[in-house]
C-alpha cells in the first residue's frame, strides 16, 4: 500500500530492534530494517522477510547511510549492548553511537523524519542517587571498560539535542534500563541469559561480587510500549523507560534457581571494574507524560523468557562461545 508511513529501524536484527520491527509491522507501517549483523541475528526477523511491507539492508550505520524514498521515522537501536561486547568490540561500540548517530541525524534531516535514539541507564554510570531521575547527570568513568558504551551514548544524547535545538529536528531520547525477554543472546554475558544458560547446562550460576548490587528488570513488551508512546509524544527531553522493581543480583540468582529447578548453586566471582552498585529507574516522567508504566511482573516475564531459552536447539545451549566473534 502506497500510503503506509515508513520507519527505518537500525539494529533491527538485535533483541530490541527485532521486537520493534514486529510492533511497527503490527501497526501497519512499512519497515526498513538495517543491521550489520555483528551482534544481531537474522533469525530474529526471518519471519518478516516474506511481508511486502518489510525490507532489510545489511549495512553498518557508522558508514554513510542511504535509504531511497520517503522516511517518516528513524529508530536508532544499533549498538553492542552488553559489557562483554564492549570489551570485545570497543571501537565499533564507540563508532555506532557517535558516527552512526551523526549519519542517521543527517538522514533524518534530509528526509524531515522524526528520530528516536536508544540511550541507556549507563549514562548514569555507577549512580550516587537511587532511583535515577532524568535530571541526574551521572557518575561515569570515561576510560573504564564501560566508557566506550557510556560515553558514546552520552555523546549520542548531546548530538541529538544539538540537532533538535540547532536544526529544529524532531527528536526523542529513551533511556533504557535493563530489559529482558525472548531473542536475547544466550551467550552475550548479561546476567539473565548467563544464569539461565548455566542452569540449562547444569553449571553453577556465576554471581559477580557478593551479589549485593541491584538491577531492575523490565520485560521487553513493556519497553516496546513505552518507546512507541514516546515516539508519538511531543516530548524531546530524555525519558527513562524501565521497571522500578529493584532486586539484588543474589536474589535474582535465587529466583532463577527456583524457576529452572536446577540443583546448582550460586558461586561468587570477582566483580567487574565499574560495575554499577545500584540501578533503578525513576519513571515519574514516563507515567505523567506518556501514561506508561510496566505491566508485566518479573515472575511472568521470566517464565516466558525461560521457555524461549529452553526451546533453543541443544547445540546452541551447550555452545558457550560468543557467536558474533567470527563475523567481524
Ligand atoms: N552479573 C553476574 N553474573 C553474570 C553476569 C552478570 O553476577 O554472569 C552481574 C553483573 O556484575 C551486574 C549485573 O549482574 O552487576 C547485571 O549485569 P549485566 O551484564 O546483565 O548488565 P549491566 O546492568 O551491568 O549492564
């Protein structure tokens, strides 16, 4: 249909990008998906290829981006997004958040499209205030192992606001807190796939430090709903989207042990450098501006996610290496 609105989603083959593709297809948009497939996986969007309102570009947005035809919205979700990724592909992480964002802002400007960028709770670093409101400026180590991600995302926010104020571009900034659900990479090193993978393989669950650090986990469908509402709001300043239900990593490990029925225990390994001690979103803004709050409890979301991981081919569950590593 010629009159469908056209949306470009970068990082489309990744965890969040693929769920966003599904949502915009469901809303009858024409979806232009883009990914360089370093950490993304085409299997996440394979089911969409047969649709006439879906197309895929295998492209790295750190290089000049060209998309023919009209474009109404751009959602920039391309980025490695786990601490292990930052260690293995630090330069790409920096480039996609900085050069990639610049390219896409230029594209948005030339197409008169509205651009939404995926920022992160990592802009708050190892926060000294809890929960974190959008006004908090953060406590980030620029040269630590997470610096490549944190600073790229902070630059991304800065350049996006500059395009907004200087060029009058319509922009939206979502600060995403820890999110989970089907299509996470089993081996990306993040705590949830790590624990579930270990439980499925009958290994001990590797808790870093004494497990007293906290996180607040949001189910992916809730996150997508928040992003969708933000895109169509008229609010250009950053908005936190996450689930404020905070839990220690030790408690979280115990929940996974219960959920999976494994007879394994938590073992403590050294805490990675600059690992934030606490994290919980203040979602006052999302509630008042977007009328949004999460609906799916951790126990509900974890059940769905566990079923997904269990359904993966056995050889994938047993394979512990980082699959993207050979693709570079
Ligand atoms: N973590 C852990 N065991 C693991 C992986 C992570 O205890 O096998 C901890 C990690 O130290 C951090 C928390 O779980 O405190 C969340 O880590 P993740 O990498 O998922 O995301 P982060 O929120 O740190 O970016």
